[in-house]
């Protein structure tokens, strides 16, 4: 059983920055990890993913503003969010996908961006 704990959420002004972190209970060097977000009344959407080799993919809405990274030695991934917009306001969830396709989720961290 893999446990994920997110941190770093909070309040930011439009144009500001936040850094989210997700710590896993075990190594994920051969696993894929991602960040999702869900705003009130909206569906959960994929924000970014990172492979075991460090290859990243981003949703078009955050491309150029968000950067995902991972530190395998610390079993941790990060999401650096720059140039924040009010529409980035959401609960952000970390996930981890095992090679067999099983996915684990963190409890989420709230991000609020004021106009």
C-alpha cells in the first residue's frame, strides 16, 4: 500500500507562485506520478505527469507556467506553479501509478488564487 502526502497549498495572488510537494511512502523510481486538480462543481482534470525517466507532460492550460519535477532519492515530486491565475484555484491531488496500472491518491492540498 502506497501513501501519498501533499503539501504546499495556500493562498496566492494572481501572478504569484506556489510550490506543491508530494511525498510517497516508498520509492517510485519505476513508477509514473501526476498532479490532478478539481475546482468546486467541476470535474477532476489532469495537470501534469512525470515518468520514471523524468519526461513530463502538461495540460495545455498550465503549459509554460507549471513545472513538475521528482526527487527519487526522497520519494518526492513537486509542482512549481508560476504566473498563477484565479482559474487555477482548486484542490490539487498527487497520484502514483504502478507498473501494473494501479493508481494511488493523496488527500489533496487546496490552492486559492485571488484576482
